C-alpha cells in the first residue's frame, strides 16, 4: 500500500466514525487540563516536535518538576500558564479507532462560569472532575447544575488525584455517594463514577494496577462506547441563516439543520409565512446530494420562488413549529452589570434577532441546595427562571426538545457583549391568545388632524439642571404656536402612575419603562411629548428610543455640571443626600450615565431658558 493510499484509507475511516462532543468541568485545580493533555498525549494526537516543545515548556512553566505537565497542552493563554489555571474555553480534537472527539476544557473559577456555560452548550456528555482530597465542592455543584440545565443527560464523575489519597477505595465511595445524593434532583439519566489519576495515568487509558478494586471501564473506554441520545425532535428544522444569490439563476437557502432529515423532492413549508414548495436540490458546498440530516450545513433550492429571509424556518409540511413573543425561560446571567426587570436587551434565537425585555424574575436558584427564592435583580453568574417579552413573534421549540430552536443569547445593545444565555421552557399563554387589534383611525390621520407629527423630546440630566423649567417654558411656546403637547414630569408622574416605585436601581428602571410606554401612546396620538426625567441609565434611554420610529425620539442632554446643579438645589435634595438622608441619589451616591450621541446638548450654566427653548425648537420636525 502506497503512502497516498494509506492516507486516503485513514481519512475514509475517520469520516465514517461518529463524533462525541464532551466537556470537562469542576472546581479550580481539579486536574481538567491535565486529563485532556494526557488523553491527547496517549492517543498520539501530538507530533514529536510538539512533545519536545511540551517538555521544554514543562521545565519553564510546569508544576510537575522534571516530569511533563500535560496541562500545558491545553492551557494556551499566557495568563493561564503563569497562574496555573484555565481562563478561556479550549477546544481540542482527537480520535481513536472507534470514535472522534471534540473536548472543551472549561475554567473552574466562579468568575468564569460564563465560559463554562459556553463550552457546555454544544456538549453531549460532561466529565465532572473532583479532587479526591477535597470531595464535592461548591463549583462542582454549580457546574453540575448548569450542565443539567443545558440538557446534558450523561455525566462521568472522574474522581481525580487518587494517587494523593493512596488509592483509597473508601474515599472514592464516599465522594461517589455524596455526589449522587446531591445530583438526584438534577436531570441526569446516568452517572458513571471512575477513580483516576490524570497525572500518573491510572484508569485513563489503561486499568490501574493500584486500584484493582475498581472493575469497570477506564475513562477512555467509556468515552469510546457511551451512547448519547440524539435530539428528541425528529422534525426537519432548518433555520435560514442566509439567502444565497450568486447570480440571477440561483437562489439557495443556507443554514445548519437543527433536527431531522430532508430529501430532494419532499414538500416543505416556511414559518412564519406558511408558504409551501418542494425541494429541488440540496448542496453541501458545491456538491449536490440527494439527502441530508441533523447538524449538516446545507443550501436548499426550491421548485418555485417564495419569500424567505434570514431568521425564517424551513420545515416539512407536516411539522408544527410554533411562534410566540413571550416566554418562560431559564437564564444564566453572565455580566457584572446587574439585570433588572423592565430593562431591554437584544436576543438572538437561532438566526433571528429581536429586542427582549425581562418581565419578571420568578426564582433564583441556590446551586448548593437546588432550592430557589424570589429575586428583584440578577447578579453575575446567577441562574434563574424568568419571563421575557420580545418585540416580535419568533419560531421556537422548547429547549429540552431542540437545543438549537430553544436557546438564545442575550446581548447588551450598547456594548454589544453577550451578557446572558436563555433556555426556553414554554411560551406564555398570553403570547398565544393576545393579538394586536387593527384600528381604523391611524397615527397618520391623527397627525394630519393635529397639523404636526407626533414625537418625543426626552430631557435628561441631573436633578437641578433645569429640565422641568425648560420643559414648562417649551410647552408654553408650542402651545402659543397651536401645537398639541403634553409634559411628562418626573415628580408629577411619581405622584400617580409611579407612586409605588422607590429610587433603587430596579425601581428607576421600571419608572422609565412605564414613562416610555406612556410617551409612546401619546406619540401615537400625534402629540408632541416633552419628558423631564433624570433617567440616569443609558440602557433605559436606549430602550425608550427603540420604541419609536426613526426621527420620533430626540434625546436632549441638559448637561449642567454637578457643582452648579448642587448650588441651585431648588428642592434641598442635594443637602439631604450629602447628609445621608436620601440614599441612591443620582450624582451623589448613585451614578448618572451621560448620553453618548444625544440629538442636542444644553449646558444651562451657560445658556438661558429662552435660549434653551429656541435650540429645542430648532430640532422639532
């Protein structure tokens, strides 16, 4: 057999093997990276020059003296090598004669829980490492709960560093019993406990001569043979990622199959438009195929042109894919910025983007006891059950039925960073039973009758900056010109609509949410709405902007310096705040986030009320 023939034979063999994706997790320094490094080393997935480099690195960065530090094969970040911990998620590929593997090595520190959740989101199985000296730790429980939440059903409890407890069987049995007692309320179908030493190699590839009391499979043997359940859904689901139009003669709909299979000639329908057609061709790259199945990235062509765009779903004619705009979800919060009900973010579900608002925090879980309690906000690494509202209907399936169709990432609209992940439990009944009522008198007709467009002039700034004074003078001028107006003032609103709210961050968020919704209704009535609120958080002002059409919302920053505003102190509030009588007072002990790109900035320490009004009149359309 020639070298070329041997390579081709090997590649064909590899292509026929199934793929297992798994994650290693657990507490800090339980040996996750060392275990993966040993797997790579013993499966001969590293070259001789890499081995030589590893030996050299072990002398410089290693923690094993003269021996090889296998963790360095995985800990690629220099910060990890210096600290001896894993920070980022490291993915590695290796294979045996029976199976291909992709492993995600995830961090153990609590502050990197978000990285661990990322690694677990695509895994079929989890290896939870426990240091035999320490037993089950808080992070072991946290990671187990998140693994369960993310739908992983099979777990290997790898009780590591058995060499450091003299391979004691009772220690192994006690840890096994403690973990199973904790995990009985999680959604695992099978837990396989294996005593190992990743450093020495006991029970990783070969049976340990030091633990003859353990008679079951080695870790690698179990990975080679474990059966992982496929998606519960057999429906063909293709979330459309892109519409390909390389020329006038080709229109293909590309995406990764979320579940099921499809053949040329089968009838499909689209969601949400409910149009029908037949599959004309299926492509993987530029190769035409007759059929395709779960997880394959394909492009479909149809026997007729229908309206399909990114975010739509292609499914078989008898498949039922629901759409909704309100959900009950499980959420992992990944940001140091707290999450408050009423605050708006961006959600991405499969290939669909939408504005999302947290309606209510139903419960926050205690990862140690698996008990839950109510909460008013989410902090970094909190795991909670919440209800959310989207600004449009999106096709979905429950997460436990289909991960791809039931998962979402949550993005900060200002920083564009991922700040949370969500798993859909079910759509709220309200979302399925309440529909917008079509009305005969439209916004355009009301504006025509009023003689001007509806719009919102959002005045924001510190207390004492002059917002209410300017708003009052502005309305007088607009009234004199015959314009239909209304002023929503912070103090006045808190005497009525928002009298149940205080001044915590959560209440401030809800205060602005309600005001923004009222302003939207008034704008829809064709009024010029003037709001005078401190509105300290940029996220809420952006949420308010998102409710309106382009050009309807104008942010006006009354940028008077704190020193000047405090000197004025018309209501004596700064004096009380300085003395501690008023907690959470903006500018003193609660932050004010300045606008980044307001439509207008006015410094009332340099600009009179009349001049301020004139400037605002200049931006009214």
